[in-house]
């Protein structure tokens, strides 16, 4: 039976270093959605929100959820577009106040709390000349991002960000703290890399393997009229681009420098980032981007420009400003260019608002991925066996709008 606080809401706040807020309390609304990035607020209402400040808080919170027969939901960075963390009748664990972050240059392992963002981790790694492929938007939390795979910087060449998880610490549904890596609890370690919001435990700490960094970009802006030429050409070359190159194409309204015709032009941006160690290697890797048959029509040509993660983050922030209300549609597509290019064209051409953008992110070429077939027993203490390499990849298109 739950105890009752003096103000009529269930008690238990005294068990935590952090803050527990029940639905009846005045600060509840801020606790419920104050850390949700998308300003479209869901009509879902957790029973209470726990701002945990320690692993002990998380364990005590799981016990409290059992006592009150509550389901559990978790928020790390709050960047789920649909605010998955906000679930009816749950005890919502918010990690916003757990802020551990360090890098050990001896072992090459970074240790982070799940609420740490890709941008924050990279600020910490920068003095060591290291880099972690977190979300392109610097404010995305590593927790939700890594659990759902993580399409970070240069996923095309390096694979999913979750492939760079060395280990995790987690709290199970029984309230038990466990460590999981390749050898210790390998079934949990398998599940943490891709379960997304379906993961059945709470991750309290990630151990990550960053990589050395160097960045060069080539960026071309074409008028949207060149769409067919540019996209057919890209589908012809993206399979063979060097694996150090990330390729994204964006349809949006842009002011073109020196363009007297109009303030904004409906444009097609072809943006490539090369993560090679020397300028010479980057130049060679980016050279194919100058072979576009529509090159003469390009409104902007920035070729092999040294850049930094900070500059790239600034651009992402400009395109995805905090405080806006977002709606997003996604497509996961595969097929020959003669089908794909016309199929995507309406997404790029018919941007419904001046702030809408469409993007196509190349995942080619097909890369072998070790997949695991999980022979599950009733509990998740199962054996996992490798079932060999599979082929995976696909171009991805997304269409996003912000709604004021
Ligand atoms: C502007 C913007 C840019 C983005 N860019 C990218 C990108 O470049 N690449 C990409 O792959 N994705 C990107 N995303 C999507 C983003 O990765 C996902 O929405 C991700 O879930 C966000 O993680 P979070 O921790 O911030 O979110 P949250 O809303 O905090 O978490 C999402 C869900 O993950 C689960 N979860 C989170 N933390 C834990 C935990 N510690 N233990 C157990 N479960 C947990 C919960 O089910 C939670 O509801 C972007 C999103 C936005 C809004």
C-alpha cells in the first residue's frame, strides 16, 4: 500500500537525491514536458516524474514503480520527435540531472550518462583529437539515439553509432544494477544496440569508443530545376564513393549569396563531408562530387573546404531550431534510380511551407553487418548466436516541417 504525503499526493520523495513530482503537484506540467524538444505536446500523462540524480535513485525509482504498480518510461535527451518518454500512467525517469562524462585516453573509452548529448561529448573529446558520431543535431541525447541504433555522422561508411558501444550499465525491471558487454551479459549487450523504445531495462551509463577526427566538406547548391540530372547522377556514383564520405541531399528554400532575383530560392543542396586524416586524401575522396553534369548550373560551389564539427552543428541548429513544432514523415527505400528518383521528386518539389525541408541520406554501398539470431528462453537470459553476414543499406528520405 502506498504511503501518502501531507499534501494528499503519494509520498516517497524522501527516498531520492533527485526530485519526484506527482501529477497532482504544481510543477508537474514542467516536469512532464519541459525537456521535450518538439513543442507539439502529447496528451499523455505519466503518474509521476522522477528527476534521478544517481544510480541509487534509479534503483529506488524502479522499486517505487513496483509498489505503485506503475509502468516505467525513460527520458534522456528528450529528442524523440513523438515524445515517446511521455506515457500514460507511468513513472517517468528523467535523466536530465545525471551528467557524468569523461574520456580515458589510455583505454580510448568515453563514459557518459544517457542524457549527455552528442555535442557535449564532442566538446569533451575535442582536446584529445577524438570524435564520437552522435546525432547530427548536437542536442540529441545519446540515450535514445544509441538505443535505436544511431544514424550518426558518416553512418554510410562507419556503420551505426551503436556499433561503437563498448559496454553499458543498466538497471533491470527487478531493480538490479548490471554491466553488459561482449562477455558479461552478452544477451543484454546485444539487445541494447537497436531495441529503441522497446528496451526492457534502464541504461544508466554508456561506455563508448570514439574515433580520431578530421573534417573536410564539399557543398553544392543547385536550382531545384536540376533535380532530375543531379539525383540520377548521384544514384550512379554514391555506391562507389569512398567510405570516409557522408552524402546528404536537401531540398529547401535558401537565400543565395549575390542572387538579386529573389530573397529565397527553391534549392537542392548536395552536402558531402569527408572524415579523412589528411587534406590530400580528403581531396581525392571528394573529387567525384565535381563530376555532376549539372555543375555549370550550381549556384554555390564550395569545394574541399576544411570544416569543424562546431560549424556543422551550427548549421544543424539553424535547420532544426529549438522551440519549433515539428512534423516529420520518413521513407526507407530501395530500388533502381529510374524508380527512386521520380518517386522522391514530389517530396523535394512540393515543400508545403517556407520552413519545410526534404532530405535524402545515402546509406550505400551495401555493407556486411553481423546479425545475431537470439535463441530466447522465457526470461531474457538467452543465448545469442551469430547467423552470418547480411547485406543492408538503403537510401532514406525524410520530409520535415516545422509548424509555428
Ligand atoms: C532535431 C533532431 C535531430 C535528430 N537527428 C538525428 C540524427 O542525426 N540521427 C539519428 O539517428 N537520430 C536523430 N534524431 C532522432 C533521435 O536520435 C531520436 O529521437 C532519439 O530517440 C533521441 O534520443 P533522446 O535521448 O534525446 O530522446 P528521448 O526522448 O529522451 O528518448 C527516446 C526514447 O528512448 C528510450 N530511452 C531513452 N533513454 C533511455 C535509457 N537511458 N534507458 C532506456 N531507454 C531509454 C525511451 O523509450 C525514450 O522514450 C534527431 C531528432 C531530433 C529532434
